[in-house]
């Protein structure tokens, strides 16, 4: 039996946060879809933290996790780049 090894080239990632607005554009969804998907654990693309003493959240979208989930490579695009 021949076993084959497949190697995949992984892009370089900075670790900088990908804006939720960019993620929404990439996925063809609205920002609330992305936020709620992350809060409920349905979008494994980063981390969500509830601000202490508030009902507001902070979102961190990992460029690497976003790439693994969507195939999109974040290179610093902003919401305006999708208009």
C-alpha cells in the first residue's frame, strides 16, 4: 500500500484582528450574523469577550482561523475595499 503525504502551503499571518465588517463582506452576511455566530460558538474564527459591567462585547477575529474557515487571506482590507 502506497501512502501519500500532502503538504499545504500556509500563508503568513500577522495575528492582527480582522474587522467584523470585513468578515461579513467575505461571507456575504451582515455584521450581526458574524457577531452572533461567534458569541454562540457557531463561527470558529476567533474569540469573544463580554466587557465587565456591560452588555457589550469585544471581538477578535484571527486571520488564520478565518482563512481555515473561509479560504480568505486577510491582507489589511477595510470595509471600504468591498464597496
